[in-house]
């Protein structure tokens, strides 16, 4: 289990654009501390049952759609399609990583689309949650991408 002290302990694992933009004084990107991440997980990611691994159990809950990416270009296209409504609305998204030594990151949806390949390269198992939304996107290292409505409490 990852302790609170381990959470976010490897910022060097995050995609390069996160430190490049954040280091430039741009407030578009925010790294969440452990408490903030847990609070955001409670309204999104933790509403789904997990398998014995870190993946979500899609046999236990319904989902909106499932697709598979074959390469980085394919993932970038999918990310643009999935996040298009949030880009149009100027919304921000949270990116939760399958590896908790990487801090949860909040970025504008447009930036997540622009840097989709880098997000995938950093850790191909992650979730994207459009803030204050009702959708969660899971991306697994085997290429599976699942989009689901977040169940009510």
C-alpha cells in the first residue's frame, strides 16, 4: 500500500509538459496533495468497484463505451474525441495515475488533449475525470479505454 508519504514522491515520473508549464509560472496545471486527491477520488474514481488490481471492475457496473488504442496516435485521436465537449466548455480535468507515487494532476481539457501522448507515455494506466462532471475515462496499458457515467452515492 502506498502511504501518504509516498504519494506524489516521484514528480519526475509525471509527463514533461506538467513540470515545463508549471515551472513557467503558469497556473493552468495544479498538482494535488494527498488529501485533495483523496477528496476528488471520493466523488469520481472511488464510486466504481475495483478488481484485484488497480483496474475498475466493468463486469460489476455498466459503462457507456469501450474501445482500444493501438498506438499513441490512436490514443491521441480517442482522447480528442472523448474530451471534445469539455474542451469546448473550457473545463478542467483531473488525471489520476495507476501509480500513486505520481500526484494527481489538474489541467485544462484542451491541454490534456494536446499532450495526450505524453500522458500515455508517463503511465499507460490512468483515469481522466472532467471536474464537476459525471463521466470517468479509464485507460489501461493493454489499450483498453472505458468511458462510464459515475454512479450516484
